[in-house]
């Protein structure tokens, strides 16, 4: 029988029950909370910029108290200016090309079926029977995974439609919610730490730092890689003469959020479009994708995955399949940083159990120039001034 007389154990049970209740509420209202999830990601990305602008304001005096407010408003103004400018120049042609792309989908499908029939004829006549069995087994597993991912994405879409009122309300409140999150980020973190037993606070703080380090580097880095790949693909398709180049670049950037599998999906879709519109330039499309993937795999991904997650590509492939099986499309996107953060937290907890007297703070690795997190520098500056 577990002894519940200890105040420490009562606190632990209370925390577990509170977290379980909060988790249940969040899960039941998950469709309506999508805007806040997006807002949390945006706030997470904007936080270093806000901290950087805050350093410009005096640390003492009247302006010190309003420095963060002005830093948030300045960050809002910059992001809004970028969005308005991008929307003015990119949204109209993007909408036009998207409509044209959707209208052409039946023709693309007919051409794909024709080419598939030719490929199957060659397959039946030329491929040996032992190879056929292995290929068909592999394709069957891949097809099941793709269908599961599509089904999950459709269910998420239908669920979002059914909760459109809550979604719209969250979207309307999003800018104000992000403002409060950015303004009171440090105070909220400190209150979160004080909720835990005093003997746990040191370890909880370090584990949060571990997760923050993995996610901040991965999210910012992955967005940088996806934007780079999308822009490079769009420009390359425009130079080759494959239309709609803007939509194809956007498609390549979005699918690139899925590790390993995303670029393959983008290539097949763009190759299908090239086959239907400019078949004589298909080889140029293939060469362009090889060049872009070499750029990504040689210079970009090692700096992201190597710094943030440190996971071997073979394990990444397995994780992508696991994430797709568990949570569909979103699972394929978030499984890698989740697994890396869980691994690092496990290693930390294991080392603390082995040597509980060790109280050395976690040593932060030297950040990359492109991914440098200004938040840590800002914390040190504020601590020194106080």
C-alpha cells in the first residue's frame, strides 16, 4: 500500500491529476486550438527578435518598464510589413496559378495513368518473377502507409470544418494572445517552475532547456531549409519553363517539412506536371532536383539535423513511418524533434539517477550563425543588469 501521508507525495499526485485533466481538455478541444498552436509556433519564432529589439531600450528608468512592449509592437510591425508585401506581390499570381493547377489535375491524372500502363507493360515483360515479388511487397507496404496518411489528413480536415466557430474565434484572438505570450513569457516560465516541488525544480528547468534547445533549433532550421528549397525549386522551374512555377515551388517547400519522404513526394508531383506540360524537359527537372537535393543534403540538412537532433538518416526514415502511423501527416512532421527531445531528456534523467549529487548546469553548445538563439543572450544580459 502506497503511503499518501507525505506532503511531497500529495503534491506529486495533485500535479499528475492536474496535468491529466488539462491534457484531456486539450485533446477534446484540439480542433479549436489549432490557431493557438500556430500562434505558439509564431510566438516561438518571434521571441528571439523581440529579445533582440528589447536590448536597444534602456535597462533602467521609465523606458525599461515598457521596453518589451515596444519591442513586441516593433516585431509585429516588421512581420506585418513582410506579410503585406509578400501578399501584394505573391498572393494574386499564386491564387491564379493554383486555380490553373487544380483545373489541369484531370489531365495530369490521365497522362499519369497512360505512363503507368506503359510502365506496367514493361514491368510484366522484362522484370524477373523473384524481383516482382519483392517489389510488390514493398509497394504494398508503402501504399498502405500513404493511404493511412491521406486518411488521417482528411479526418483532420473534416474535424476542423465541424469546429469552424471555435477555429474562427481562436483566429480572431490570435494576435492579442501572441502579444501576452511574448510579453509574459519569462514570468510564465518562472511560475511553471514554482508549481513543482522545490527539490524537482532544478531538474525540471534543465529538462525544459533541453526540449527548448532541440525544438528552437529544429523549427527555425527546418523552416529556413524549406523556404530555401521552395524558392530554389520555384526559380529553377521558372528557368526551365515548367509551369506553374510558383505553385510548384510552394509545394516543394511545404512537402520538405516532412523529413526524407517530403522531397520524394515533391519530385514525383513536379515530374508528373513536367511530363504533362513539357515532356522534353523532364530530364532537366530531374537534374534540377538532384542539384537542389545535393545542396540540401550537403550544406543545409547536416547543419539542422546535426545541430538540433543528431539522428542518423536510417533512424529518421523509421521515425517518419512511425509518426505517420501514429498521427498521420502531422506526425511525420513533428516526430523527429519529439524523438530527439525525448532521447536527450532520457539521457539527462538517466545521468541524474546515476549521479544525483551532480548539479552542474547544462552546457549550451555553440549555436550556428544562422540558428543563433538570441533568447539565451538576452537572459544573461537581463540577469547581469538586475
